[in-house]
């Protein structure tokens, strides 16, 4: 499916999707409440078949905090990038996509551990790298650690 | 025990043993919490992070030239590919075309690195299955590759040979001859590997049909590399998105459909043959020219988002880089193949025995620093 | 001829016996003799154990394109002695939650089993400590006591790894004991005796492995496999399975107690190899071919104890060769191999041998 059609398809599912400029991939910002249903549709519908989530990154844009999903279809060979954002830094919660792509389980635990993003309906929402009593989320831009990180 | 058992209810007769972080077959500081019923594995939960160094965070503070020396330390057995990824991303973002010579050198180096990595995997897999002799055979044949690296790069394991715009120094004059000699030597030695391990009935009995990962699961778990390809997931980045000189060479993507331990093993052995084919096609045709483009001492990428991936010995290593136009990246997210492959392990080992758990995790070829980053 | 005793040790042993009984009362003479024999066997046990470790390291180095130990003494000859001194001086780490008594006696049980078995082995003509009329049976019986030590070690360590290792070892030895026994019985049928000295004497014209041809060779192969399994050596080293259970049943042992297990493992290998050499390959009996008197006479010039050690060394080398070539089996495959293959083959083999002996089809 070419990019224009993919864009139309996406708008037909989520009318409020915004598109960002990107040379490489079609990038869409999705309202976070639509994420799970969109993910399911993108994976299951015949003309999209996004069956492979090859990267899930949590990003702190300082004003916003969010998750970037890189998707591709192994059968149709097209890519899409989905973004969800929120301004709520204290209690950042998104829907988990673990039931759609199993690989998300580890990715989401990593996002929780390092960026403090919680995922609803995740089967095992624990820290994955750091100790359970670690305070703060190191990859956030406002994370301060005077002992271990030397500011330049 | 407090956090580990809280979301998992133990059946009667079930008990938990800790495999790792100090255990001979986790190949590093990985810990499996294994629930067992007798010898049968009921469930495993991996615990990572024992050597979490925060490389992603460190990269956000460093310049692109400095980052090279950090990404070496991810998957130390594919150090070259890791560095190549950063360089490719930077070059793509700046729209720099590197000289042909650089592309050839990078491809040859990456393939040599892949062979060395698969050799180490082969010997440690043999060791995990109880055949200790494999370990020495593998290390013996890996040594000349490291010597070749040392001659050109100075490093044996962590090469740090790539830099944005090219490679750090030109090839050593002996390079071509030594590589050709080595390929000739290793073509004779690789069948020996088959004779020692894959021709052995005990080995076959212990690997065939075990730890099956179906194609759907492989895609859903995002399992890449030889592990994914043994399940029939065509995920070779060298084929799907050719970088460096891979578009100029003719090679097969190793694909099997069985997805069991034995075919993961087979896929890697076959990859070594393919790597040798690739090197042989390139080694005589390395074009003359510069070994690097002159770069500014401080590289600033234009603001934006970049995603690039390369094929390391273990699968697709992806880099999602967000730049805000400064000298260091704003966000440096690595999609490390081992971390993702580890996610699939629990589903593969269910209802096997402890010995199978060891064999299956060996066939995934996990490198712990790449999991933890 | 002054070195005549080399060919028949009973000359020497009887001379010593005469000297001792002549100089003290019969009671004290017996005590003295027993002490001498005990000390000699103990010394022999330690030296053989140490040098088997050395031999294993050299053989495995040879298989793996390495040099092996080569620093302590010429060709590293004193390496294992240095290792022993190190192990002797190492701290014995006490395990808090262990069952102290069982934990401490386990290594001794293992080593005593080996010690008892070795007493019945005929090393050369007239050179063995005891010569029971049920020698084969005795050796089988005492060598299987060792498994109790392994089970105790695994259980009392209070460690899950060692418990799994011990349980594996129990299942393994109980199963393979059958095959060891059955394959020896095959030869006992041929020899018509269980006394080890009679078995050796019975091979004066031809070794049993040649005399009994097909069934004897089958029995020898089965004995080698089952014997390797009995000694917990690779590819049957599931009880210690380094890559799975770290060290299996002896994971909590340190210092000299660990050394006991280590030594016992090598001694068990030696015992299995000596039994194989004695029962199948003629023990100290030189290689004779009926009808070739000149050849037999030349063979007789090689002292019996040399024959014995060369044969034992050959079997030991075979066992080391297995270990360094094969990957390890899984526990279910191990039991399948025994109960589904070795045992039926063995039972059939006994029938075959009995038929052969009845019909006089042997050489």
C-alpha cells in the first residue's frame, strides 16, 4: 500500500490523527485512547497487516512524554510510525499493545523502567533493568543524579 | 523473593531455582528464575540489568565520534556492526556519500566479525551441551580472525574501526592476503564442526524438535537474526534494506521453516558459509580511494528523527535517533536484537527439561551486555 | 632369576607372610598383614587417582589441540600433586543449613566404596588383597554403595542444584547397575565361575572377548557404556552436568571433601576399567593364541602386571575419549537408552551366550 492510501486508511480509522513530516516513514500522532483499537485494526485488516513491531521507544520531548511505535508489515512491506503523547508526567499511562504484538512486553517494561511510562493491561509491569527500589526514571530529561551522572 | 513471586502462583510440587547471574550457561550476568516441577520447566522469568550501564543515557551526553566507543560495548561480538550502524545513521542524516572503498571495507569487516561471533556461539553451544572439545575448536579458529583485526584496527574484540564518514585508518597491507588465507583454511575446518557436533546422534536427539518457535510467534515476538530465520521469518536486513556493499554481492538468505533448536544451529552454520562467500566476492575487488571523508570535528545532525538498522550476528540492531540539532543526540534508542530475542525464550522453553532450557537459550545466542545496554 | 616374582607375585607375598608369621603370634601377624595391605592399597589409591587426573588432563588436551599441564615438573608431571596440596590447604566451607553429619560422611562413603572394590581386583598373578569365590558379585555390590554417598551429598547440602544432581545420579546408577551386572553375568556363564582369579586363569589360552566372540563383544560394549554411566562420566555426567547444574551433587563441597569426590570419580573409572580388563581382556594374562607356542612364549616374557596396567589404561583411554567427544545426554534419553535398548539387548545376549556355552560354540 502506498503512503497516500495508508494515510487515508489511518484517517478513516482515527479521524483525529495528525501527521508529522518525516523523510523516512509515514508518521502519525494518535490520541492515546485510540491507540489499542488502532493497533488491533492495523494488525488485522487485510490491506495493512502490520504484524511486526520492530521498535518501541519511549521519548521525553520535555513538553510531552510519549511512545513511538515503529511498525512494518512482513507481507506487504510498508512501514508506519505511530506516536502517542501526553503532558501528564506524573502519572503517564498508555494502553499496552502486548496482546497485539508480543514483543511489546519487554519493550514496554523497558519504557516503564527508564522513562516511567505505565502501560495498562500489561501482564507483568515491573522494572526490568534497575532495582525495584530505584528512585526516578533515568532516561527522562529532568532526571537528576548527582552521584552517577556528571553534568558537563 | 518478595517481588519475584508476587505475580506468579506456584503449583504444588513446583519449586524455583535461580539460574544465574553466576551460572556457566547463561554466558554472562543474566538470571533466569526457573519454576520447576521435578526436571520439567514450568515457567521462566528472565531478570536482566546486572550490567546495565545506561549506554543510551550516556550517548545523549556525548558527541557522535565518542558514541562509537560506547556502542562497541553493546554486543561485543558484533562490535563492528554496532559501530557501522551509528556511522550509517549519521552519514544518512548528513546525506554524505562515503567512498566505495569504505563500503567494501565495512562489509568485509562485518562479515569477518560475524564469522568470529558465530564461532564463539558454536563453541559455547557445544560446551552447554556438554561437549567441551567444541569450545577449543571454535576458539582455535576464531583466533586468526582476531589477529587480522588486530593488525588493521589495533583492537581484537572492540574494534572501534568505524567513524562517521569512513573508517579510522586504511587497511593493513597484509589484510587481503591474510583474509584469503583464512577463508581457505576455514573452508576446510567448518566441516569438522559438523563432524563433531551436528553429526552426533546425541546432539541431534537433544536439539531436533525442541524449543519450537512458529513463524507467527517469531514475527510477533520480533525475533530476528538466525533465530528468526530458522522459523522462516525473512528478516535479513542485508537483503531487505541493503547497506554498505551488500547490494553488490550475491548471497543467500538462510531460511528454514522448522524453527527448532537444531535449525537455529543449522542457520548459523550456513551463515558462516555465506559470510565466506560474501568476503570472497569482495576481497579481490576492494576499490582504491580514500578510506574516509573529511568530517568536521563536531558533527551536528539536522533536527529530526532517524531510524536505521543493520544486521548483526544476532539479528536486527536498530537505532532510533532523535536529533535537536546539537552536537549530541536528543534521544538514542537502541533496538537490540538480544533483548527482543530473550522475550521469546519463555514461550519456547515451557514444558521442556532443564537440559533443554540450557540448549535452547544457547541456540538463541544471547549476549548479555546487548540485553542490558 | 631374581626378578622371578615379577611373573608370580605369590613368591614375594608368601615370603613376606612367612617372615611376619615367623616373628610374631598369629593374631598380631594377621593384624600386621592387614595393616600393610591397607596402607598399600590406600597409597595405591591415592597415586592412581592423582595420576588419572593428570592423564585425563593430558588426554583431553591432546583431543583439544592443547598442551595440557606443563609447568609443574617435566611435562607437568607433578601438577596434580600440587593441586592436591592446594586442596588440602583450602578452607572447608561449612554450610549453615546443611545436615552436618550426612554432609560430612558423604564423601567418605563414596571413597570407601571405591576402596572396598579395589581390594578384590587381581593386579598380577598372586597380587590381590582378597580373592572371594564371588569376586564379580562382590565388586558389583560394593561399587554401587558409592551412589548412597552421592545421594547423601546432594540431599544434605540443602541446595536445589545438588538435590537435582543427586536424584539424577540415583536414577542413573540404579538403572545402569542392571546393565553392568547383566553384561558381567554373560561372561560368568562362559567362565563358569565368579572368582576373579579363576576368571583370569580361564583366559590362559584366549581372552574371553575372543573366546566368546559375538556375545562377548556385545557384552563388552554394553559394559563400557554402562560402566561409563556408572562412574558418572561424560556423556553420562548428568549428576554434575556442569552447564546445567553448575556442579551437581558436590556444588557445596570445598577443599579436601571436594577432592574426595573428585578422587573417587577417577578411582571408579579405574575400577570399571580394571573389571573390564580382567573379565573381558584377560586381566594380567598375556596375549595367547592357541597353537602358536613360540608367540605365546614370547608374550609370557612381558610381566603380568604390565599386561594388566596396559589393558586398564586402554579401557580408561576409551572412556576419556567418549567424554571429550560426545555432548551430554538428557535424563530421559539416558533412561530410555538403558531400559529400552541396553537391557533388552543384554537379556537376549545372556540367552545367546548360554546357548553358545551349551552347544560348545566358543573357541
